[in-house]
C-alpha cells in the first residue's frame, strides 16, 4: 500500500473514552429492544435476571483482563485486542513462543470481526423494529419491505456520522447516555411502584415475589439467558480500540473499560431488568393476528416491543392515563440510544479492520483514512452495506433476530476467551505478574466465556422452538465466517510469502538479525 500520511487525531480524555464505550452498551436501551428475545426463549424467561447477573460476572472478569493489557500496551492504537494478541507472543523470550504471534493475532482479529461486524446489523434491525412499533401506535401499519427500507436508511445515516470522526460521535454519546439513564431509571421506579400499589393477586404476577426474580430456577435456562444477555453488556472493551485517539491511553483506556461496565451493567441493567420483570403480570396483554389473547410473559414474547406495552400500562395506572405519552417519550430516548450504540459499534469495528489492513491481514482498502476527517471511511461504507443486509434479515421475525444476535455473541465469547488466555500469556514469568490479576481472574474469565460459548450451542440446539432455530442460524453464520477467514489467511500467506506459523529456526534467524 502507498504510504498514508493521514493519522488519527488524539482528542479523547477519560470522559470521551468512557462514554464511547457506554454508548455501545447503551444505558437502558436494551431493556426495550432485547426483552422480547429473552422472553421468547422456551423455559428460560424465569431466569432472565439471573442470566444477566451471570453474564455480568463473566464480563467483569474479562474487563479486568482487557484493562491489564491496555495498561501494558498503551501504544496499541486502533488495534486493541488484535494488537494485544501479537504482543503477547512477540514479547516472549523463546522463539518457540514467538512463532505463534501471527496466528494468534489473526484468530483474535477475525473473531473480533464476527462480533463487531455483525453487532451493528443487529442494532439496525432493532431500530427498524422500534420505528415500526412507534408508528403502529399512531395507527400507521408498517410492512416488512418498509421495515427493510428503514433498516437500510438508518445504516446509511450512521455511516455519515461515523465518517465525520470520533469527536462528533463522543458528543452524541454524552447526550444519549444522560437521556437514557434518566428515562429508564424513571421507568424502573414507576414499574416497582406499579407492582407495590397494584391489588392483583400474587398468582397473576409473572414472578410471585421480588426474591423469585433474584433466585436461579433452572441452570440450563440461566446459562442460555446469559448467552443472550451478553449482548446488553458488550462494549466495555471497545475503548481499547480508541488508544490511537486517546490523549493519555495508559491511564484512561483501562479506567474507561471498568467504568463503562460498572455504570451500565452493575447500576443500570440489574436495576432496570429487576423492575421490568417485577411489573409483568396478566394485565400485560397481546392479541395475535389470529385473535389469540396472550398475557404476561407470553405476551412479552409475542409483542415486538413488550417494554413499550408495559410502559403504556404502567403510565395509565400511575400517571393518570398518560401511558401513551410516556411510552412515546421513552421510545424516542431508546431510538436515540440505539443510534449511539450502532455508531459506537461501527466506530470500533472499522478501527480494528483498519489496524488489520495496515498490517496486511485484511484487504488494503480497509486501511484507508479519510483525508479530512482521518477516519477509515472505506471500511465504514463497507460496514454500512453489511449492516443493512444483516438488519434486513433481522426484521423478518424474532427467530432471525435471535439468530444474528447469537452469531454476534459467539464472536463475543470467542474474543473474550482469547483475551483472558492472552492476559496470562502476556504476564506469566514477568516481574509484573500477579497471581490474582494475571492468573486467577483470567482463567475464571476464560472458563466463563468458554462455558457460555458451549451453552449457546448445546442448550440452544436442545431447546425446541425459537432457541433451536436461532442457534442453527448463528452456527451457520459462524461457520461461513470461519471458512472465509481461513481461506483469506491461506491465500494471503501464499501471496505475501509469510508462514502462518513460522518454524523455530526461522524465528531464531529473525531474532538474531534484529539484534
């Protein structure tokens, strides 16, 4: 590739790093947009909150690993996890270890792409579904072809913002984070008061008591719920791909990783999901197209926006019949949050692609920077097209949406498991090594992520209905991506003359030459 003199601009402090990661996690939006997916999984809705807690525990273990690597390698730039994987092996003393640097970074980078390049498409589908729901509340019926057009248009809109640079994205993220936290926490307080003030008999509630929400009911159900719940928590690590634009990456990137997950996961989602589950009762009604009347969790599983229906119900009961206005207000804030989430996901995805293209591990055009905005603009527009396609598939039905969601989550678990393992590889045998931070925590994180990855496949395939069909879709996407990545690795290696795993003798010659 010709020399690219345009470089990324350093503009982000701790606030910028943190809010960009928070925007990807979306402080509350996923309560609205994923509640149906979680409620629709056979036998698993009763463990929704405990599944989130399990996913959050694994996420924190992984976040600590990410923060340790970010502190050690502040020069990672846009590479993030991809850069960490290479350095974990290159910094070892023995040639027998160094030889695995290329395959480690390649596998890590392509796993990251399964996560980051599918994720924006999931958000595009959810935005189109949300817009269709809002319009339906005003009596405007939206057909599937129109939802697909909405998905395409939204993907293009996000692309225009992403091309203009991370500073504009940060300003959008700050506003969205504040609005979302205020609106969803307000909804949660109303939901709890609705339950406490409602005279319904205990048998009419989806959960007979507050304690029943917090206690696991079935281990397989809880594990499968956690594999879906990871979608609402991922994003804390996205700040590691912003090191090239951070003013003080050694200090702020590790802090941003932990802060974003703490604010969004620990304080926002655990509280909001508890409140929503606490308020679901037989008063939540959905009438199917064939006239079937569903209530409670069954209604939540069938509705395109169960939190919207619940908000309307609660608003009518608690705010003098103003449920419709409350629902529309919160729906608008959710739409803003989905915009911020999609934007943050796209920013992260293209920066990892940029780093890999600069390293000749992905097609060269992905490494091109915009002359004015210093953003990977070619990668942005390619991702816009990919997101439009995935989003168009996701709006077809809840099975398709769950399938693409699980495909993204498979990439997430694979990436997170690799990072936990690489943390141990990086620090083992060094003066910096800590038994807790660099061995116990990473191995617990590794076990948790591998366990969730296994749960996606084993429990998903064993559960009839939406879960099994969606798992088949996710595995098909994962297999297809694996074949493409393997083909590219072999072809690119032959073309460049680089060995996928060099011999020890070759690595020793390279090492002696560099000295």
